[in-house]
C-alpha cells in the first residue's frame, strides 16, 4: 500500500497469515472435538481454496519473515487437509497434540 513502510507491510502480512492459520486450526480443532463434519469439511474447503492467495501474499513479505510465514502456512495446510481427508491424513503438530489429549480422555 502507498505510504506504508516495509516494516508496516511486513507486520500487516504477518497478522493476515497468522489469522488465516488460526482460522484453519479452529476448524480442525472443532472437527477433532466431534462437531458436525459436513459443515466443517465445507468450511475447510473454502479456506483451502484461499490458501494460494494467502501464500502469494506471504511471499510479498521481507525475507526475514518468510520462514515463519511458510511454517505457519504449512501448519494451516495440514490442518485443512486433515479435515478434508476425514481425519485420515497427517495432521499438523499443533493438531496432533490436541488429538493426543482427546485420545487420552
């Protein structure tokens, strides 16, 4: 955006990518907790369709931010793919912890 410093742009991109990732995790978390699967699969599909655009936005960030943003997007992708695969695909590490907790109760 015009008039924005590089640091402001990077901060804005970081917030955007992390918000997307939190949204993906929330869908996967609700799936693990047993909420209505069909609605969550639809929501995951909508988020998964947005992933290329979010990734393109992440590539606009400075090099120093990219490793974190790429990791964050990878976690989000794994969370969404887990839901879209009906729980039969590998999950992100953060979701794996939740699944382990759920299995132990």
